[in-house]
C-alpha cells in the first residue's frame, strides 16, 4: 500500500467545555518505533462526554485545548524503521494507553497501573478525533477483514469487561450480575458470556439498554423502575445470590445493590466511577459473607483476546452502533451521546470517509 500522506489534516479540538472546533493542523511525524494510522472509526466514550461537559474527571483537568476520542481503529499508512509486526495497509485496533515499560507495574504485566501511562484523550494527551494519529506500533493490533473498524473500536470498552472477568477469576457455569447497561456494561455481558457464565442478570432503567443486553446474551433483564433488583436476583438464584457482580454505572445505589446480590464467598468488581469519592458499605455483610472486592482500572494484555472473541461472532456487537457522524460533526456526536441516553447506545465518529456504516 502506498497511500498518499497529506501534510495537513483535520482534527476536532475541544477549546473549552461544550466547544468543539474543527481545525487544520500538520500530520504528525513518526519516530522509529511508531506508526502513522489513518483513523477510520472512533467510538464516543462516557469519559469523552464527561470531559466535553465538565472539563475534568477526578484529578484530570482539561487546561489546554484537547482532542478527545480513544476508542479507535484505523489503517496503517506509514511505519518507523524499527517496526516489524505491522505494515502499511494493515487494518488495526489501537490500544490507547501506552505505559512507560520500565516501572514495577509494567515489568510485572500490570501496565494499566503504570503511573506514567500516556492515554489517548486523557489530559494532556491528544486523542483520536483526528484524521491521522501517530502511535507506538507495539500498541497496534491487526484485525481480520471480517471485523469492521467500528467493532474493532469496541474492543476498548470490551477490554474493560475482559479485564474484570480475569481479575475476579470468573468460572464457567456461574451466575453474574451486571448493574448498569451503558456500553461498558453491555460489553461486559459479552465478556461474561465468553468466559462461560451460565446466567447473566442485568439491571438498568432504560428499556433500550435492557433489550440490547438480552440481544447480546443476558439471561434476565431487570428494570429498576419496575422491580427491586436485589429481590429479583434472589428469586432468580433460588435465594442464594450470584457468584459475581459487576457495577459498571458509577452509581452508589447500584453499587450497594451489586454487593447485596452476592452469595456468601461472592466477588464484586467495581468498574464504574461514582461522582463522590467516599461511599458507605455494609461492612458486616462483607465480613460475614467473606466478599472479595476488586477495583477495576482499564485493562492490560487484553487486546489480542478481545479481537479473537469479537471475531468469533459470539455476540452481535454491531447492534450497539446507533449513531454515525463525520469528523466535522464531532460536536453533534458528543451532544447526541450526552443528551440521548434513552435512545443511543454507541455513537461513532468517522475522521475520514464514512465507508463502513452497518
């Protein structure tokens, strides 16, 4: 492949909250260990929306203009001289977090905990709402022709679910409860299914998201507006509770419900981040039932497995793709994701031509 690489490209840059501007900038120059990727699809993540709306997440503040977007896939158009495993023309999923590679966490494989990680669209690192990005080639993963760019972009939120399943040691034939059916929760349904869960019980208040969960493989969906989720889970498990529970909504009430839905010896994975730092827990319940609690922060060493699972067609993840925008419409895409939680699942931005819309 000898695609012409322009000297200039378009980017969608956030100048301040609720203000996205389309600018023309220089195409980045790669180093010997990097590749230049033509970005073909970017999923809008909840963190993108949060930065767009509030200008910060926890200690991360947008202090200078920032390019958002980190769930991405594209095509390699140029590689540095030391790059061997990808070449121009390769279609790739882009793992957005690049660790230092030298600290104790990187050396033990837990590179998601690296204190010096550079993560796309996390201030001050620019993200993928751009026609081209320069990225370390070690964090580019070839995808088969059967996998669309949009599906490859979904490997990012999917990796969170895979990492959670790995952390808690999810065993086949068990029951999993997942509280919160945003995109991460929905992809966690697929992960739990891939890891062999026999029963997957989900809870949310949006009918569209509950329907999507059933379509992806959930056994039962509980609308929390209509039923008490813990009571329903106990009914479905013969009064015992579940072996595992994931909280993916970042909601304190959902977190309490996830904990209460567990059987003795159960395991709780905290995936979602609530607005407040301190939340009360039922400590006697945790102690008396010997509950294990796992914090989940991004993922590590999940991208190849995620690509394999998505390529296996274990679930119809394309059904999550609901809204499609060009790069020029990035602000509209962020607004759609911000204001249409009852009607949108995954919003996709196409920095280059829209060529792969389902």
